[in-house]
C-alpha cells in the first residue's frame, strides 16, 4: 500500500469576493501546488464561495507560539493613547 | 451519532490513565478547563490534556470515516436515478459528503495524526464509523429516506458541534452544516414525490421508512445510562447535549413530517404526550446496534471491501500524481537554469 507522504499539506485561503482579502478555509494534501489549487476549487468553492484561491505549503508558514501570547499581545492593552477616544475634543468641533 | 462507537462501554478510550498528575500539569489542566468554561476555543498548538486530544482524534476521525463510507449506500443509485434532476442532486450530495470527509480528516490532522494513519485504520477495519451506513439501499425510495432521516439526524447532532470547544472541528462543522440542509430537503422532496405518486410508489416510500426509522434513531448512540464518556465530553464541551436529548428532538421534528407525507412511523407505541409536548416512542433494539458495531451488520464487510478496492484501484493515480509533480519541478528548474 503506497502512502502519501510525498503529498505535502497545503493551507487553503479563499478570497470570497472581489475587494476582500483572502481568508483561511482549511487544508488539503496534494502532490504539488497546481494540484492543490485544482482540489481546493473542488472542495472549498462548490457554491460560489470564492473568486481567488491561495494554496500555501503548510511547512512554509511561521506561526507565533501560543505560550508567548501574553508577552506578545498584552503590551498593547495599556496603550489607550493609540485609540481616537483617548483624545478630548469639545463637542462643538465637528467633522473630527 | 457518526461517532457512536465512542460511547459503547466496551471501548477503551477517553478515560485518563491512572498515573500521578504533577503540580504543573494540574495547573495547566485547571487553566485549560477555565478557558473551556469561558467558551474560548482551543487551537491546535494550545496546551490540552492528553485525554482531550485522544477523544477528539477518535471522534473526528470516526466522523470523517462516516462521511466517506456514507458515500457508498447512496453512490449505489447515482447511475440509476430516475431523472436528470434527481441525478444531479444525488451526485452533488455524494460529492459534498466526500468534502465533509476531507474537512474532518484535516481537522483531525491538526491534532498530530497523519492522514495515512487514519485511512489505514479505516481500511484495516480497526476504525469505527456510523452504524447507519451498514444497511443496504435496495430501492430508489431509500435515497429519499436517507436524505430525510439520516441527514436529518446528522444535522440534529451536528448543529451543536459547531460550538465544540476545539476550533478546527467547530469550524469544519460550520461548513458542513451549511451544506447539509440541502441534503435533507432533497430527500424529503423525493419522499414527497413518491408518497403522492402511484400506490406502488407510496408503498416503496413506506417500506423505506419502515427500514430506516429505527436505524436512524440508533444513530444518536446508546441511551444516556449506557453511554460511557458523556459527562467528561460535556465538561470539555466536545458534546453539548446527551444522546437521548438529541434523539428526542429528532423524533419530535420528524413525526409531523411523516404525517405530512401520509406515511406511518413503524412504532406502535409512538404517541404524543400532551402534557410534555414530546413524542414517546418504543424501545430500541440495541442488540442489532451492537452487532453492527462489532462488524456483523448487513453490509459491514461490503463497505470496507469497497473502500479497500477504491484505495487499491487509485494507487496508480497517486503514484502518477507524484511522478508528474516531480517532472514539472524538473522542467521548471531547467527553465530557470
Ligand atoms: Fe455529511
Ligand atoms: Fe449529508
């Protein structure tokens, strides 16, 4: 029984419609990128879910470590001055 | 449901092995449960208890196998569908089920098992899949009954799975549920056509209902008293409702649909309890269910043989795809060089 270790995993991203960005929808195995695109069309866009497909070798994706979540993302929590509501503008001033 | 084999008490599985838990592990487990309780999703690279991972691999892969094996009873009728309209509907439905298998295998793989391992387990007969797909489809009416009852029962079970605590599984279920509703509707429409047709067509529809009713109720798995892992899976929010709760919902939803068809549910004890508003129904024959899980159903052997044949017959395609990809890479290199 031949296995498919030669078929790498591809992550599939679909642009749902013109003007929107690609969004991750799932993954599949394929012999190469072209086959990944063909198969992604058949499994992920059977009902007009997309106008464009990206197939990315899963091995090429670098991901942040979930255990680093606090050190990576918490520093942003106390920087309220990055948000527009931090600044006091009199109510009489319009269009700002 | 599609993973009812998990519930059988004879199975070893989710029970945590009786070993000492370190202080650090206990802290991780506590934190994990807090996240689950807060309805946070668990993602592939997050810490999770071994039992949670094991349970999910088993549940998701059994679910995937069920989708794939579930293509067989209906595939049986694609070439013999009575009209082109019915044929394209059935073809599209069976294709969807293949897609469902893929979404689920992919979700299982995020937990660290390989696709080949999972397929190997199915082909060797080691893996379980839903009991329902071990019944034959001798008449065209069976296609209607499967869409109406089997997909109907599947939807009842799968909608709560969209809120499962494991992110990739929950997201796969959202896709699947979106696609399932046409499956049930095309089945019911088919039953309606038969039920309103000639006397013989109506008899066919009734016969299919007679054969599929009880197996559909068994899809929800053993009754709560007999179900082994329910409480832990509830705590982990892998499962949201008990087998009996979901079964009751299915009966309540389906009985009026049968009445509309003018067909009779094959259960002399079925009656509406005016006080509770729920239908009461007769006892399920769990011996039949257990025999099927053990591999002794009417079609168990045939189903696995069909999968093995498909795998073996497809070997040259898999090999050719790899060879072709290698050739394309070579060509691209030459061009660049
Ligand atoms: Fe399905
Ligand atoms: Fe379905």
